[in-house]
C-alpha cells in the first residue's frame, strides 16, 4: 500500500524528464516537417507582417498536432515502463491529463 502512495512522487521527476525530452523531440520533428513541406528553415511567426493568416494558422496546427502526438506517446511510454517495473500504474485516477 505504501508503494502506491510514493509512486506519484517517484514518477514526477521521471515524467518531467520525459516531457522535456519529448518537447525537444517534437520541436525537432516540427522543424523537419516544416522544412519538408515548405522548403523553409523557419516556420512563420504569428507576428510576422509578411506572412498571411493561412500560413500562420497552418503552421500552428501542424506544430500543435506534432506536439500532441509526441506528448501522448512519451506519457504513455513512461507510464507503461513504470507499470512494468513496479506493477502499479503511475497515475491515481482514471481519465485525461487536463
């Protein structure tokens, strides 16, 4: 029983490290995807006066989708690894993260 109470505290630093690595991976994936699609090194900035709404919103949508997929994959992989090593799912309640 004590193992279940301590597990979220143990999982928090691991979850933070995995999230940080996942964010770096997602950023890299977005830059590569943007370069492959638009043949530009940098995605448009929302405050760039030379870019149109469509281009800015498309870049934001692609970036958001990539970050969401990578975040979910990293979160799930970390949780499954904790469960395999301890036999306990690292999150107390069922449901989403938000």
